[in-house]
């Protein structure tokens, strides 16, 4: 036993190494080198594996902005509409109808409220530098998020090289020591991302199993997620900041100034939407004053051509329509989207009316007289364009349509046909067949057919809306 | 100042710098003064009000030690005077300890007992805060007059050196409980801060922090969940929590001791080994030569032996063991659960004694597979017995103890597998290091490794601490005692 102990002890000391103070110095250097290696490995690991579907980092949200950034960095082709903002944008704005009626592709980068508007500005600036300006940008944020200043932990996880704020354009007004803290937060990941690393190390089977869920361009028409309602906790005592006076942060000021100026200089449309309100809370004068204060402050950025405020009369919803005070439930988010979209389309129509070509429908033919529950109707539209005066008119755009129960609003649609690109020339009755395959025809009755003819007018859209009431019969 | 805080690290660095500069000039007396000031500053950080208490206890014990060591009368009555002085100083020390720590406990218990007999008496409770480290430095101070009385050492001429012995900042809060005959002579002369000691100190401090901030604090999360509301748990979850506490208390207290010993090494001092791979013990006697050695040896030398030890027959020995362990349990805190824990260990010691040589054997020689099974089996069984005691030790009430033991089983929940994995993950480094300590026969084996290998190992430990350490400072378990 003693011999074994002696042998083991001598084995440990047999390898040559510096002695004395040199040995201690060597040890310390080796410690630092090991930390550097481990930190570097962790840094690159986290760059590639930033977010998993589960785990504490998803709850804490420290890596929250990353999903949007990775979606943006990996974007191969430009999109026509960018949605920016916090989770209100992510949850309350449904991209499918927006893409159908504004045209082209869309990406919803709605993210984390704590990331501040600086993140929205940087994402927009990054996109513009990569692809040039989009046609439309829609910004939706909760009222209190305009009051947030930058959080260095979020800035640190943006997967761009150090100094990206200078290269992108919107530079924070740095306070003393912030850059140093940001450097540590960004690069000393053993400490700054210890929660994420702890989680990953405690779940080794998931170390490389879960790809990061980056946001990708996608058109979707309804949300599936439902979470338990937290509405009962929402009151003045528990959430005082929701009822206190509106005080925007300097970061929000800088960000919106830069974004507005960018819209004006590059000629894209920038819509700032006012979020939905819980009807009971909105009865509180404090809440009304806060929202009104926010609108008044936002107005300073608007103009008649490029920057617009949308839904200035806030839409209110019942408690059962809301997951929490910022997020709408499925069904309600459709209403909100359609309302915001309606205003955006109106604004664009006003601005493009002069240059828009006349376009209409020569005929609308259904493939059946009557449908049974579950069937997908196909609509063939014959488009006309131009007038006897303007015979060279040709219209480029999209056609889409929806079916809604007779007499109801668009937000209660049951079936949709996503937009199909079309070019119509004068004199030619351009035919387009649309199959309504998004949604479900679940009830018997009469349905209205709503057709949206969108024509591109420069960087704007002009929409011609055609309604055929009670056209679809379902038995 | 808690060890695991930035303020302590900054404080330590500052003291080391001044101490080292004085060391270059071989000014060991000034070094002692610096350490004494640092110790009082450090203790004052906890609570300024108790500086007077530790100072007072220092004076009383110093004077008593002087009186015992320098009897002024003739031989016959000198012995009586020495005994008298010893008795007085021990009574004083234990009175102070008893007043602050046990008065309210015994008062409440007495009221309850009388009440059960229908006698209603008003409770007289003192609104006293337990001074931090009182249990430790009181016992440490007692060793001085006792060792002088036994002739193991002469009274020290320097009151400052003695004051430093009582208040030495690495040990004052949670030990190890030093012996005057071991530590005081180290203060009374120049000390060599050798490269070897620095290496050992670095290893002990780093490993101590890893044990506390990674192992203890992480497995402690499981323990806190179950002990926080035991009715939510059953079956294997309870077993895991008990196992987790078994790990936590070793890593927490062992970590503290290692940090204390490491810090002392940096100043050139050697503190008593407090833990010697305790969960590799094969019987209760063996366990108590490995667990909290400074306390168990204190009770052996200053209570068990004076009671008669094992010199007065089997039954008296058993009684002495039980009394010693009950008081050892009581030392940990003013609660009956601690008393029961102590009694449990006393019971184990007695039972194993009655088993004779089989019960007392610590032979680990591996001759064949039977010996492997025997050694392994006895070791594992000992761990189970010790863990059962920890379950009581950690509990806040007997109803909690009853619930935990009555709901042990094999049923599992959604957290069972992840808890097993967590417990395994965080215990593994502790097991590996303890096996290496056992095999090399040295708790500081890592300090003897090649500097490059050491650096990589230390770097991994530091990375582990950074990643896994809790966001808030957690206190050491034994600080509460």
C-alpha cells in the first residue's frame, strides 16, 4: 500500500517542469491559458448553438435577440416587408395576410422587449446594408418597452463583431464603464453565459442536438401557441409601470430618429403600430394617459410620406382574447393584424392613387355551385386593366382572396388563397386561378368572397378590393 | 467576511502584500501584529459588537493560562490552585457559550416539559444574537489553559500572539479548532513561506472554493427543495436529497476548511487536518478519526478522556461515548435534532464496539475478491449509516424527520432522473479527488504535480467555479454553528 502510494506520488512529479517561483509563474500562466482556451471554445460553441427550444436561457431571455439575428444573418434573399419590435410584434402580427396584401416576402423579427429599440434599429440597418432598403417596415412594441434602455447582456449576444454599433449607424450614448462591461459580457462567456453553459453541461445529450431556432421568412396565417393567461395578475398595484406616465428612454429616441431618417433617405415605408389594449385596463385614466403620451411622442417622427402611425385609436380586447396584457390569443391576433393592415393599405392607396392603373375583375368563376364541408374552392378570376384612353396599361402585382361567413369581418376568414403574382395587360383578360387552401371550411352556410388585387406602384402598393357577398354556398 | 466573496479576496490580497513585505525583513513580530489587526477587522465585518466578547475571552483565558503555568504557592496547593483556575476558566468559557447559544433552547425545553406536567411557567428568553464563530473560538481558547495544565506547553509570554491564536481569521468562524500546543508555537517565531507551502496553499484554496461553490451549492439546491417542503416529495427523491446533503455537508465544510488551511499556508502556518476522506471510513470509530477531526479529537481529549475514556470497563466506556457524542451533537446547535444526531453516532460507536475486532477493523488490504467485497460493503454501509444521521441533522423538526423516513421508497417523479444525474455529476469530482488523496496519502497531492499539469487542472477548476457558482453569495453551513 505504501509502495503504491510512493509510486503514484513519484509519477506525478516525474515529468520535468520549472521549480520554485518559476513553477508558480508557470502554473498561473497555464491557468490563464486554460481559461482562455475554454472561454474561446465556449464562445464559438455558443455562437453556433445560441438557443435551444428548452432550457433556462429561453426563459431568462438573455439570448432572446439571437434568434432574430441569426435569421437575419442567414437571410439569402431580400424581403419586401420587415416586422420589427418586441414579442407583441412576434405574437400579434400574422405575416401571411400582410405578405398577401402588401406583396412579396415578409420576415417577422419581433423579439424580446428587454432588447430595447436599439436592437430594432441595428437589425434594420444591418438589413439595409446587406440588401438595400425593404419596401415596408412595420414596428410594433409594447408601451413600456419604449422606456427601456439598452441591456448590455443583449448587446453582447448580437452575433456581429465588436463595434457593430459604429458600423451599423445607431450609436448608444455610452456611460462610463459600459464598453468594458460589454466587452466582458460579450467575450468572457464563461461568466456572462454561465447560465446557458450550466444548462448545456447538465444536459449533455442536448449539447449538439438542438439546432438554434432562427427566425426565417415565413408566411403564416394563424398562431398555434396558447399559454396560460396571466391577466388576473394585471392591475395597478402589481404592474405600476403600466399605468405610470410615459417616459421614453434616450435609446428609443436615438433609435427611432435613425430609423425614421433612414426611411426618408432611402424611400421605404415605416409604419409604427400602436399595440392592442385590454379593455378593462384601458378604462383607467392612468393607462389612457400613458398610451396617449406614447402616441404624442411617436408623432414627432412621422411625416406624410414615409413614416406613419397606425392604429392611433388603440384596439381594445376582452380578457378572454388575451394571453397576457401584450399578447393576443389566436383569433384575436387576426383581428389586430387585419385592422393594422387595413390602415396600412389605406395609407398606401392614398399615396399611390394617382399613379395606380385601373384594374378590375371581368369575371369570377367558382369551380362548383355548392361545396361540402372541408372542400377547397377554386376561384378563377379574369382581370381587366387600363382604359380606352390608356391602352398600354399593364399592371404587375398579386391577387389573393379570402372567404368569410356572410356579413362578418375579414378577420373571421375561414379560407384564404395566398397571393399569386400576376401581370395584366390592357385588352387581355388575364386569368388567375386561386385555390383557397389555407384554413378550414367547417360550417354550412353562405360565405362572402373577398378578392384583393394588389398592383405595384413604384415601391408602394395600390389595392383594389372586390367583394362578392354570399357567393359561396356550403351545405 | 465570507470566504466566497470578492471582498474577502481583496482583503486577503492586501494582507498578503503587507505580510510579505514584512517577511522580507524577517519582522515576524510585526507580521503577527498585522495578522492580529486583520483578524479583528475581519471579525468586525460580521458584527462590531462582538469584538469586545472575543477580546474579553482572550484576556480571561490568557490570564488563566498564566496563573496555571505560574503557580505562586507550594506544590500541594499549587495543584489545587491550578485545578481551580482551570475549572474557573472552563466554567467561564462554557457559561459564555451557554448563555449565547443554549439559554433560550433550554428555557423553552424546560417550559415545555413543565407544561406537559401541568405546570405553567413563563418563558424567560434572552434576545441575544449568537456571535459568529463563538462555538469554535471558545473551544479553541479552552485548549490553551488545558494544555498548560497538562504540561504540554508553557504559557506564552506574548499576549498579542495568544490574541492572534484565538482570533486568527482563517479559523475563527468555522475552524479547524486548533490546539494551542500546535498553532501557538508557530506564531512565536519566524516562519518560512516556502514555495511548497504556497503551492499547497493555492491548491487547498482553489479546491476549497470548488467544493463550496460548485459541489456544495449545486447539490444543495436539491436538498433545499426537498427540505423546504418535504410533503411534495416521496420515494427516491427523498433518498436523493439525503444523499445530496451527505455530499453537501462534506463539500461545504471540507471546502471551508481547505480554504482556511490554504490561506494559513500562504502565511506560512500549518493548520490541523480536519477531514481525511471521511466517507471511506469502515466503522464509526474510523469515521470520527476522519470527520471534523479537530472537533472529534477535542471532545476525545477534553471530555471523553477526563470522563474516563475506555479505561473504566465496557459499560462505562459506552456511557462515556454516548455522553460525548450527545454533547458533540449539542455543540452543533441548540436543537433536539442535533442531540438526536449526536446520540445516533454515540449509539453506532457503542454497537460497533460490542462487535469487537470486526467492528473496529480498518484494514484495507486487498487480498482477494472477498476482501474487496468486505471493504466495499463495510464502507458503503458506513456511508448509509452516516447519511441517515445527516437526514436528522439537516431537519428542522422531528415531524420532518418522520415524514422523510416514512416516505422513502423506490417511487420516482419527473425530477428523479435529472436529480440523479446532477448529484452524480457534481459528486464525481469530489470522489475522484478523494480517491487520489487516499491513494497518494496526501491531501495536497495536486500541489506536487508538474506545474504545467497543475495549471491545466487548476484552469479547469476555475472555469468550473465561474460557470457553476451561484449568483448570490451563500453562507457556509458550519457558520451557523
